[in-house]
């Protein structure tokens, strides 16, 4: 009896653990893992609820907005075709990396690793993650120099998406630009979206440019707004280039000779 007691004191923990393991294995087999799944669901429910409420719903809303944007762009393209409007951008664009940038002209221009050998020409439209970046100013066979819209010499005709008020955007050698309105009462407020104008002769219409940060209605001779670029110009690494297609020249109108 004494030997059994000693054996139990020595191996009781192992016996209990083995018994519990066998019991758990038997329960899993009998319930086909249902009990284990129930325990897992109970322990992970707080994390599942948080994920469902924040990420799943958020991702679904993002997908919905993407689908809406895709549909709107498709409808817009169809309307342009019906109206006979020809865009200056063709194809899907050419991706390129930024291969050069000078410290003394950081906000004025960039050098990209694509050139005339890739079908890029002067005047090509350059966009980045978020919207408009600029246009190609000079081209070599394997590289191109891009004039940024943040350059102080750059001028972009723009329109406010909400009010359709138009103006001229001028770079300020930083992440902000000045928008000079043509109208004395543009009805613009902070947060309004700025797009390229349908009357622009340099860029296609409807490209995102930025968002209104502040408005100065007392500025003379016309109201001004401070605009945040939608593209992060500072850390720019990749861009997409759309080769420029010049519109066909207008034929002179024939006039009926006077008799």
C-alpha cells in the first residue's frame, strides 16, 4: 500500500494530464470538433466583432466607392464620346520611376526613367498616386524631365467640383498652391475638391489636383484659395505618363464670295 501511495505521489500529475488529454480527444471525436469550435468562437468573439465593425465594413464601403467611381468614369467617357470631345491622354499610360531630383529644384522638376524610346513626347501628362503631377517638358531617348505643378512658373486651369467655379492654380514651390478665382463670389469653402478645368488647353479635364485648405475672399483683385495637392509631391517615387496627342488643326472656314 505504501508503494502505491509513493507511486501516486510521483506520477499523479502525469496520470491526470494523460487522462484529461484522452478525455478531450474522446470529446472532440464524439462531437466532431464542435465543442472546440464553440470554445474558439467564445474566446475570439470580441476580436471578431471589432474586426467586423471596423475593417470589414470599412473595406466594403471602400469597394462600394470604387465601384461607384468606376461607373461614373465609364458614364463620363460615354458622354464625352457622344459630345465628340477628344481627350489628350491615350491608352493606359506608361509607368516610370523617378530617377533624378535636385535639391535646389525639388519642387520644380523631376527626372523620370522613360523617354522617346518608350513613346513619351513633350507635353505628355504626368499623374501620380492621388492626381496630377505635371507635364513632360523635355525628352531624351531614355529619360524625360517633368515640370511639376508645384513649380512657381506652372499654371493650371482648374474647377471646383462642388460649385464649378473656375480659376488659375499657381505653384508655390511647396506642397501648397495658390488658386486665383475668376469670379468675385466663387462660393468655395475649405474641403472642396479641385480638378483640372474642362477648358484647359494643357491638361485633360477632371484630373484631381487637390483640396481647398483655406479661402481669402478679401484678396484683390480676385479671391484666392490655398490648395493642398492631392499628390504627395515631396516623396514622389513613381508616376504614370500619358503621351500627348495634339488636336488636329482647324481647317479655315470657306466664305461665299460676294458677287
